[in-house]
């Protein structure tokens, strides 16, 4: 499998997963919106890195790799680089808490509709930029 085809696969998966976010939002499952948005962003950004010939790191926040290899990114992604990195870092920070919580952090009680809306907007933005970087083959 080539980098391009794997990048395309990541983007397809991210795009399809976007469709579940409104369902989770409607169910007021705000912590689940956060977790799913993080996975969408991770897939899309790892696809972008693969598309430009960078092996993505094996961890969830790829902001460091985006910044390190910024010169390889197309202009459209470079123009959004700070925002893409911020989104990746924010959602990575929330990844475990939104799913597992902690003794003093109950995920179903800690996240608000505003948090979920932000996560959705961020995931949509990242996927939109990724679609400008990764060419999808015609079906």
C-alpha cells in the first residue's frame, strides 16, 4: 500500500466518522463527541502527513510533526498550520478524560454542549483542509 492510498483511506474514514458527531450531540453525549472528534482529527492529520511523505508518529497528537515538517505541506495547510496544531493538541489533551474520566472527573458530567460544538467545528475544519491536501480517487 502506498502512502497516498493509506492517506486516502484515513481521509475516507475521517469523513465517514464526521457523520456520527451530530447523532452523539443530539443524544447529549458530549464527552463522546469529544472523543470521536479527536479520532477524526488524528486520522485526517496523519493522512495529511502521509500524503506529504512523512511517517506519522505513533501517538495521538501530531501537532509536533505538523510543525516540524511544515515546509512539506501545501500552502493551504501551511496557512492553517497553527490552528491545525492547536486542534490536535487540544483534542489529544481531552482524549482520555473524555472517554475514561478519573476519580474526580466524570466525563458525562464535565463536558458541555459548547465543548461538543467546538469539537465538531474543529473536526470539520481539519477534514476540510485534509480534503484539499489528499486527492480522493474517483469511484
